[in-house]
């Protein structure tokens, strides 16, 4: 019997004093972060963080908002202590919610996100945005990236060709972003800086 990939991210509940919650969005159809083997390593590298899967009943905007609110309630943390990690279409919806100002959190890491143009104007946000976007040679590039740069947000983007070596490249980029955000948000939390 194979071990569930969720087991790699499910950690025993830790006190909210850890300061940071990394919530991993898990879609109901099983389409989830494609690198569960990396979670154990990331948890060891981020002792300030509580890691939890956020099992979504549905991947709509309302489903993501509901799942995130329930996760924050379970651990007794505020949105400023939250880093969300998602992949694919769920990550794109998470990004859109953040850029509309509907999903406050300390940071997001969106993996394998299409760089298509946004269908709305970006609302200013203090959320740190980290993207691993896939390059598509057949699509016009820069729409999403250009909009983020024009909005002057705390955004960092790694553009990868995720067809060859997808897992290793995405895992490495994601690890860099996760470690950075956990350190930054953990520092804000312990320094008492204002959190949304």
C-alpha cells in the first residue's frame, strides 16, 4: 500500500505561537502539488512553520475562501501569518483572489500558473506574491507578469519551461520561495509588525 501524499504535509498540530501557517491547497479531484516528497524536507527547514493541507471541497473562489478560513480557525492564526501554496488552476484562482483583495494572507506561492492576462484590475495588496509560471511558446507572454510589475507589488516570478525536468525545477523554485516567505513572515510575527 502506498503512503498518501497528504501524509508528507500533515503535521501534528503545533501551538499557534509558531507564527507561520503554510497551507497547502489540495483539490478534491486529487490534482494537487506534484512534489509531496519535498514537503518533509521543507518542514524540517522551516521549524517556525505549521504545515497543513487545506482540503478543498470545491476549487471555486468560494471554495478556496471557505477552506482557508476554516484552516485559520483550526489553528487560531490570523491571515498575516498565512502562506498559501497551490499548483495549477487552483493556484491561479488563489492568485486572482489575492489580487482582487478578497484573500488576505502574508504570502502565496503559486506553482505552474499560466501567465494569461488577468480579467480585472489589480487591487493593491501587502501579500507577498511568489509565482512559478510555465512558459508556453504558443501563448503571448508577459500579460500577467507585466500587470504584476505595473502594480508595484511584492512579487517575484520564476518563469520555467516545465515540460522537461518539471518536478525538479518546480520543486527547487518553490523551495526557495517557501523558505524566504516563512523567514520573512516569521520575522514579522515575532517582531510584532502589523499583520492583516
